[in-house]
């Protein structure tokens, strides 16, 4: 059995299980609400777009400096 079939069978298992439960629909609403909170609300309030409003040159400079800083941090951590 290949991976897509396994994934589909697991999906059907959970969908059928929730469909046959008396609390299935409210649980799905809670799951969807939690996902909306995690991916929409938290992103808007806590993760500001760093590259918004910058030119292409400023964007490339910022990304390059971030990569260099991370590489330097990794090197210093390995030495200790």
C-alpha cells in the first residue's frame, strides 16, 4: 500500500469516527477555531512582515545579512 492510500484511509477513519460521534460536529468547530486563531490571529499580531515596503535591494541585503549572522552564530556555538 502506498503513502497516498494510507493517508486517505487514515483520513476516512477520522472523518467517519467524528461523523458517528454525537459530539463530532462541535469538536470539528473547536479544531477549526483553534487553527484560525493559530494561523490568522497570531500571525497578524505577533509576526510582523519584516520585508514589507522595502526595495528589492534592501530585501536581498536583509536576507543576506540574516543568513551570514546565523552562519556565524552556528560556528561560535560549535566551538564552545
